[in-house]
C-alpha cells in the first residue's frame, strides 16, 4: 500500500512551523540581529531565498516566533484552568503553566519574546501587545479572585507585574537537573506570595 503525499498546504504549514521553531532557537541562542537569513535557511535545509516563500522578511519571522510563544502559553492556560476550581488552585495552575512553558516546551519562543522586544517593528509590536494582553487578562482575573478570597494582597496589578518579573527571570537560573521540579518551584513561589 502506498502512502499518500501530504496536501501542499499541509506541507507548507509544516515547513512554516519548522521555520518558526528553528528561528526561535536561533534567535534565542544567537540573538535576532546576529542571526542571518542564511543561518535560518541552513538550519532548515533551505536556500535563504526560499524562506521568503513562507515569510516576507526576517522581521515577520520574529513576529511569528513571538506570536507562537504567547499564543501557546495563552491556550495552555485556558485549557488548564477549565477544570480547576478555587482561587488558590487556579493561581497554582496558572503559575505551573507559565513555568512549564517558559522552562520547557515554549522556552525558546518565550525567551525571544522577553529579550528581543526592541527588535520588533512598531506595527508588529502592537499586534504582539494585543496577544500578550489576552494572556495578562487571564492572570489579572485569577489574581483578583485570589485577592477577593483574602489569599493575596489587594494590589493585584502590581503583584501581577512583580510575579511576571520573578517567573520570567527563572530562565536565568532554573536548571531541570537541580533540586526542584517545575511543579515544586511553582508551589514554593505561590507560598511566598500567600
């Protein structure tokens, strides 16, 4: 029995997704400015000009990387929170989702989002801000619930910003081979603010 070839659009989407994953890794490891289109092409086995079949520019690739990172973490948060009740459990779940994405599956894209922000073109920055705002709304709602339950301080906007700073900085020091798992880290960080 012969295997059917994937439809052209599926192949295009698969190749595009591979480019975004590879770009995330290269932008994280080398920096956006130091990563050339040739570097990207070589990493995925394409001539540099062939990248422009999928993207109009390197700047568009950067936006796609960031959009993928924030889109994935937002969807993961929504999915994880669907079956969780109670403000403490919801906040715990949200912290675990954030750390799991940041230190695991979406690490490259999210680090690019954190450290290459100034490389975005103004229009792209506006689009990424809208995506980021959707994610922050989830956090704000959960923090407000926890504050109403008396679990955390009332200044939830400042607390959200402080938490993001602390959570996002873990990429600098957390090691999977260390003494804490991601779940343990999330639990201990939660206990510090409650």
